[in-house]
C-alpha cells in the first residue's frame, strides 16, 4: 500500500516562498522517516497558494500513520511554531491511500 500526505496552504501577505521555506525546513531528521520525497509547488494562478505532497515510501498502511506521527510530532511542532505567522491554516491536510498511478502519455488500461 502506498500513501501520500497532502497539505495546501496560503502564504500570508508579504511573505515570499523563500522566507517560508527557511522556517519549514526541519531542524532534525528521524532515521526511517518514510517521507523520502517531498514536493512543494505554487499554484500558477496564485503563487501564494502552495501545496506540499510527501510520498510515503515503503509498505505503510493506515495503522502505521499514528506511530509515525508520534515519532515526528516534536519536530513538526517546532516547524509549525516557526511558520505559523507566515501562512494561513491548511485548507487540506490529510494522508491518502494511492489507488492508481498512470502515465497519461500512454494508453491507460482499466
């Protein structure tokens, strides 16, 4: 089972992405953190709207999410404190189970 974590936020007025990123970067890593690839993007129509997608590597199921969140919780709390005045509250903040992965440059089978 593959999972992804998705968070959508809006930078506050006068905050640029680089300022946000400096506060967002974790101050500590956790060995075995399954978020080995994290993608952040800005909306083309509104560069203040940013989405962060973490690909959760390995065979992790919904039952693993709580234990993983407890391990990274203190680090995430510190990150939140650093960025809380830079962004509004998330409009999306969830972990999803991947149901399909398709290459749309090729025919897709049902």
